[in-house]
């Protein structure tokens, strides 16, 4: 340590403490004073050191002589000593420890939170990947089914075309062969006739020639018309019947209709009527709300149907559990057995949750598609004009449900709008 420089780096706290230590009492300066040689001592220490000395005095550190006992109070050093002293006090250290421990705890807890978020993010990514893969499988299998329908339709059409072509060819082929045979017979006869001598007494024995009909007609335009017709459209219409689920052929169940609902004779149109028509009471009928169900119930598999709502400003539709209370006025919510989409005031679309959930739609749909997956417990609504999704209930019904409709009560002076079941509109 002998060669170490006298002035250690000022940033080091240990050396600062050394610099502020009195060489006489070896403790931090008390009331530090500076001699002309720039050395510092406690005021009390240097006074004691010089006590009794007459004449010149010396610096205890550098031995420099001074003619009189003179020193200056150094407030800057005093302030630094105060700082170092307070920073080494017990309270200060306890406070510092407390702050350090709090900061450590907060850092640890933030790190724990972030690690938790990272775990959640990873889990979410796993879920997204898994759901995505499942959905890819579903989409592929749906398209495989469509491809298969198309392929079967193509094979069927090509088979029919080949069969008809072969039949036509065979008809002509038979005619051709008969004509050739007849030509041979005629040639034989011609030969006989040419060889016959006029001196013969008898007419030669000729073959009887087969009568050949006129060639059967082949109508090229009728033949090609069958296959050049709007083949894609014809196939698409045929495909419709094979779609799973295709649009279900629903009818309204008039026995469930509220007395102010009129049902058309073919049971595909329901409309609110001015006067209540007296109806035979039965346990299926809605007596409080202007509701009606379809006759068809579903409790397994996937189903899809379409309802024309036109420009009606107000309606509810969806599915209802078989067990809903039809004698009471009940809020339409999943908790009460209703999964519905509703329109109010001509442009406000709502999902029938509790409370209602407002939906933002691009354009007002004229036809609504309802998709029910009983096994996956899902109810989804679509704008059937372009099949854009409107809303989805992922916790759908358990058990038996019926398609549900409410044309609602029309506002005063407004013409009631019918609801129309659109089954068969495309599948015909
Ligand atoms: Zn001292
Ligand atoms: Zn000195």
C-alpha cells in the first residue's frame, strides 16, 4: 500500500470516509477546520494538540510550522462529513435495506407476472394452433365431401353421355350392316342376272333381298343440347339435394302460434294479424308472446334453415328449447331456453343474450340463415344473402329444440310484415 497514490478516486465511498477522517482522533471530523497547509482536523482535536504550546505551532500531519494558532472552519467539508455520517447511520441503513428489499420484491413479482403472461401467451398460441388444425381438418373434409359429390355427378353424367353415344352408334351400325348385307345380296342377284342366257327357259332363282329401312334419325342438336345446357347450374341444383346440412324444409306449427299470428295454408308464412283469432287452447301454444315454432324438432346432428324477413323493422328468430314456458311472458335469453337474433327499429340488430349484445352489420339482411349444431351445442346466424356470419352462441342448447320465430307486434299504423320459411327455394 506504500506506493498507492494519496488521492483515491472520489467516487469510492470507503476512501471518502478515509479522506474525512481526522488524523488525530481517527474518527470522522467534528467541526472540521483547515490549517494553512490544507490539512483538516477536528476543531477540538487541533485545539487540544496545540494547547500549552507557546510560539510557533506545527501541523500534526506534515509538521509545517505556523507562527500562530490559526485555522479556518471548512463548511464544505463539514457538510460532506454530515452526509457520510448520516449515510452510515442505523436508520439510514435500515431504510436502505427496506428500499432494496421492496425493489427486489417488486422486480421479482413483475418478473413473475411477465413469466405468467408468457406462459399464457404460449398456451394461447397452442390453443390457436390446435383449433386451427382441427378447423383445417373440418374444412378439408367438407370440401372432400363436395369434391366427391361433384366427382360422382361428373362420372354419372359422363357415363350417361357414353351410354347414349354408344346407343346411337349401335343403331347406325345395325343399319349400316343391314344395308351392306342388302348390297351383297343385290350384287349376287346382279351377277346371276348378268350370267343368265336368253335361251333359258326359266327365270333365275334370285335371293330375296332384305328390306332396309331409311337410316334412323340422329338429332345432333337434341343430343348436344342435353350436355351443352347450363351444365354447371344443373349440377349445382342437383348438388343442393346432397348438401349436408342443406336447407331444411321447415313448416310453421300453427298449434304453437300465438292467437294473433296467422299462418298461411302451406304453413310457410306467418304474419301478425289485427284481431286475435280464437284458437283451440293446447299446451303447445304461446299465449303471452307473439311467438311461433316450426313443426320440426332437432336434438342431434347439424341443421340449417333460412327465413325471409324482408324489410320488416322488428323480429326475433332462432331456436327454443322444447321445455320453454309458453304461458308466461319470458325474456328471450339462453338462460330461459332461447338462442335468438333480433331486429329492433329497422336497423338495430342484437344477439339475444342477457343483456342484449348489439351487432354491427354492413347491410340489412333480407334473409337470415340459422345454423344449429346439436352435438357441438352451437347456434349461428348468417346473412343468407351472402352467407356472412352475424353472431354465434357457442354454448347452445342441450336436448330437443325447435326453430323459433316472432314476427313481433307491429307499431301503430304500420303494416305487419310476414316471416317466410325459405325451404326448397333453391333445392327444387
Ligand atoms: Zn479529531
Ligand atoms: Zn499539514
